[in-house]
């Protein structure tokens, strides 16, 4: 029976409160003098004297401005503009220490809000950041104004599909009078274009593993985990993707379930054939570090049709290029080889915001894998710069509960899916599969600037 996909959101408050973005400094002597002045001026009218200048409630505590509630401050600066003689708003140094140079404190705050509420973060003052920049900020989605039929996907009046297909797809179907001839291919679908990647060693605890697998099962997506971890934790289910290295080839014989997909940690023809013999009905995926176009094409010639292409946690390949260029390069190589529709590309690395999911798909991915956003949703703290997948370290809060973690990740995915629906509705797309490689609905800042300014003397110098 048809069942409309839905994620159940529920409140999952932070177990560790984030430092407030701003420090509110009020001179007690200056405030007391101001209140005394108003008491005399307005003849003791309490309604006027106790009126607070902050609509967000920073000065609405029991003693008002003598003990401001800093966690409510949004930095509008109305108070310090109106009363500069005794109110100052300062950035909080503790807040600036969250995350790292790539996963900025603002991103951490956004992820925690989405994970705690399941809602889309909206600022009444609108977007106050830059309208271009490096990395993902250099790609803009093209919002057409003639798309009214699909603008209401998030509200349920129009249906927009986020289902993606993973597997081996035939180049064409051969039909006879009685039946379909040829191999139909091995394909399965997941209702959202997001799966969970392997946590670093510092987070491969029993609690985190159980949280990720339980969340993947609830969301109906996939969680990639080392096969050794699966054996130790005695986990099973089609939502789990065993990650197999050449040294662990014999471990596949001990798997007591048939996974929907298995992932090879490296290219090895013998390992590929062994996995295919052991699990003939499972999809086999090859994990590859970017850039890897030559290896990708060789693997395609050897029969691999599903690839998990990865950059580091900051979205950079081994040659220093950003994933936008690397995903596009892999996509174009498969298009030039005339086999793009037969192949599934899952991309990961540097995807830390909801907007990055449609941008990665536009650049050629069928789906994406998440890493650091999941850890931030579980309120893991960054230990130094988290760049390398092998060397990065995180610190989890004590007493992490599995049920709480599952709800946090579910809320995060619900918020990100709603934002994906908003982008697709504004672009006039009814299903996410049509977004793959749809460069015509994207604008690249560098290309636009070169087109506009390349003939101007001094541009680019």
C-alpha cells in the first residue's frame, strides 16, 4: 500500500547548553541612576518605569537588567544603541571556540537548533551573511518565479519526492512479446537522499553505533559501519552497510544477515568477486577518496556501478580542490563515457548544512553521506581541527542516551528534508532524482564573475 513518508519530530533539548553568542554587560550603577531618573520624571508610573527595551526578553527576568538573560540575546543591538552609557553587547569568546575553522560556531548553533526542535531555522531580520564566497557559498541555486504548482511541497498540498535509487541500472530495457529480457539490475530505494557515514575511531563507541543504526532504521536510510564493529556489537538489518577491507575479507562469511548494500574500503577485484559470490542479491559499493576519476572509470569497466566518493571533513580532496569541482568532474567523466544513468554516486565530505545537500546533488551526486553534522547533533565537541577522517577526534557528553540521540538525528533529518523540499519547490522540481547534475538550475560565482569582469583591466590580478 502507498504510504507517504513522514519523520516524527519531538523535542530533544541540548544536554549541554551552548555558550550564548553574546555577552550583555550592564552597569548596575548606571541602570540604578537611570531608573531613579525615570521614577522622578514619570512620577512613579510603574508601567513606564519597568518597560524593557528588549523584545526578546533579555531584561525581563525577576530583577530586569541587573541580571540580564544572555542566552536570549540575538544581537539586534537596540539596547546599546538606545542606552550606550550603561549597556554594552560583546561577542562571547566561549562561543567562538565551538567547532573548528570549517565547522564554524554559527553552523554548530544551527545544527543544535535543528536537532533539538526539528524545525527550519528562520531569522526575522533575514539573512545577514555574505552572498558569495568560497566552497559551497560559491554555488547558488536558481529559483524561477514560474513554479507555482510545486511551491507547496513542504505544506503537503503538493507532493515532492525525495526518493533516490541505489544500485546497478541497465542502460536500456529489452522487451519481447511475453516478458522482459536481459538483466533488470539490482536496485533498491531509500526515501531520503542522505545516509550516515562511518564515525572516526574516537566516536566508535557502543552507544554511538547503536544510536546511528537505530536512527538509520527509524529514518529508513543506511548507516555505514566497519564489519568488525558489526560483529562485536551483533548488529544486523538491511539498514546497515558493512564496510569491508581487504584484511577483513573472511569476515563476510560470519555475517548472519543479507545487507541491502556492502561497501568495499578499497579497490580489489578479488574482494569484489568474493563479496558478489557471498551476497549475490546485495548491491556492492566502492569507497574512494577524491579525486579518483581514473580509478573510477577503471572500476566501471570492471563492473562496479555504485561509488561512495569522499573528501575530508573540510570538503577537500587530496589535491586540495573543493568537492564542488570534484563531484562535477566525476559526473562529467561518467557522462562522457555514456554510462552515467547506469551508475550511482554517493558523495561525502564537507556537507555540514541543509543547503549543501541539494548543491551536492546538482553537482552530480545521486545522494550524500553525512559525518560531522551527526556528531554535532549528538553534541560532540571538536578536539582541535577535524580535517582527516582517520586522525580527527571528538569528545562526547557524558551519559549519552540512545533514545535521545535517535530523536536528535531524526529531528535533524526532518529539518534538512523540509529545507530540501523548499529548494526543490522553488526550483520547480517534483522529485530529487531530476535534480542530479542539473547545472542549468545553478549559478557558479566564479563563472559569473569571469563572464562579467574578465575583459576589465586588472580583474583576477
